[in-house]
């Protein structure tokens, strides 16, 4: 009988984020005690999990953070992401690692501390919010026809006068305002055509259509990033939703007031319906104190086994 090889074992939890029911929203795998995993191991594990992101939780290097969170897409490590922040906070809470701590807590990510608020009982939060930084905007993209043609659309599908523009609160996204949700659903990204454009940014492509009535506070969205993160389409993109809310306020696509509340529906076209909540305060036509939140549900847990080093 052949000798059984020694293995290293790593426990993980998987949750669905930005949904109230399993098998919807954006799935996330959280490795709680990655210990001696190398960068190469974590990249390989993220590819094996084949989710839009996988997180690895380490002790924080900062006294003001409860944990250090490293976030990997199937292709690369990213400094900041939304559904991994919320999902990891939920798993830490349900594992009892946040008992005795009051909100907000902070998670250490590649961009620094990210504040998180938990609503409800700490071991089983009913809703989780995260703070976004003030958005940074790049110049408007002038090749509007080229951008939409790479999505299989035409300039007539754009909202007239609304800029195509990259915005970021930690991760960059190209925001493309389309006239209605049916147009958003028709979008099909041609990666080769997009990357050939002279103004093609290295950013996720976020196509969206606001409700015609600004008082509705709702928007229908899709996000594509096969050219940057190996993610053909993302079911819910929390890191894009902060600047999305800021874009909607800045261009008067939602009503500006002291308590702005927006819901972005995403993932519906791909069968993973998600609802991303955005809050903030509008001052002088800009969204400030931006928070993005949603519900999280547990789905499965398991153990990954690797050969001993």
C-alpha cells in the first residue's frame, strides 16, 4: 500500500453577497487561517475557486484594524473590492471573531483601513455597510462611438450629454450610461475591439441605466472585466457602486438631498440577481460620506487540502 502523503489543510467558508437568498448575489470564498500560503498558492487557489474574488484573512499589521484581508480574482490580487469586504466581515462575525467590538470595525486592505458597519446581532448580521473614499474622476472619454461599439451598441444607445468616464474610490471603473435596462442587457463586450481603442482604460467596464424618474433612486447595472481581472461578468460590484452613486448624483440622475438612497440591481442578466445599496449625503451636487451595503447569506464550508511543503 502506497504511503499516504501528508497534507496541509485550510478551512474556508463560502457566502453569497448582496442577496437575501442563497444561489444569488455574488459568491465569495473566505479562507480564515491561510497560515503559510505563499502568494503563488493564493493565486492558484483563487483560480481553482473560480469566483470573481477569493479572500485570505491574516492578522492585521495595524492596531486600528481587526484583520488584514488579501483579495484575489482568478487572475490577480486587487487592493480593494466591495463584496469581498462585506462577505469577509460577515464570516468573521459569524465565526465569533468580532464579539465585543462595536461598529464601525476596520479591515486592512491594499488601500488601507476600510470601515465596516454591522447591523443586527453581531454573530449573524442582518445587513453590512462599508465606507467608500471620495471618488476620483479621470477626463471624459471622447471616443464615445468606439466604446459603445466594443459593447455591440451604438451612440444612439447612450444617454445624450452624460459622459463616459473612469471613476474610482479604490478600484477604477469605466462608467457607461445607457438609455434603458433593455440596452444594458444587449451589451456584449468584444475584448479585442475594446483593447484596440486608443482611449481604452485599464478598468472594469460598468454599463448602467438609471430609472427615468430621478426620485426612484434605482439603477440597472452590469460589469465586465475579462481584460483586467479574468472576470467575464461580475454579479455585483460593491467597489464600483460608490463611484456609481456619485456619478448619478453629479449628473442629476437621482435626486440630491441630505439622505441619498440608491439601489443598483446587478447580475440579473447572468442569473445571479443582486441588490447593492448606496447611501450618502448630497452637498453642492456631489455625493459625500458614501456607504455601500447589502445582505450576506452563508452557502457552504469546506477544507482545501494541499501537499505538505
